[in-house]
C-alpha cells in the first residue's frame, strides 16, 4: 500500500474516487442492451443509495484526516458498511463486463447500432 501511495497520493485517490462515483450513478441508470436510461427501476435507486453511503464514507475519512476529534466508532461502523457494499460493487462490475464481453454474440440481434463497447 505504501508503494501505491507513493505513486498516487491519498488526496488524489480521494478526488479520483469522489469524481468517479457520480459517473457510476449516472451509468447505473443506463441500460446497455437498449441504449436508454431507466429511472423507474428500483434496482438503480438501491445502487445509488449504496453509492451515497460510499460518498459519506469518503467524506468521513477526509474529515478524520483533517480533524482528529472525530470518534473512531462511527468511522468503524461506516467501514463495516463498506465491506457489505463491496460484493454489490463486484457484482455490478461482473454484470457490466459480461454485457460488454457478449457484445459480439448478440450484436446483430439486440444491440442498437449506436452501442459501442468501451
């Protein structure tokens, strides 16, 4: 971990993750197969709620780094919540990779012509 922090300092890691989380929320509403945004699916809002917990965790870490008077019990509780959220992130990553890897299997049938895998 120390080698990683030498290459990318803590503040830059924080800013990178803090700037990527809104993009994750926006793309969570996007349907890769249909090229549309779905705002009426409850699954998208559950993932958005989990990302809000992640933002709160990052904000708490930043405040704890600046001010040492924050109680560690609350930070520990949020950290345990992040451990519970990690499998959801991994599932969404695996699901997205599966959709992108099967692009050529269904390119003639399901995908609109504007869909390009990243």
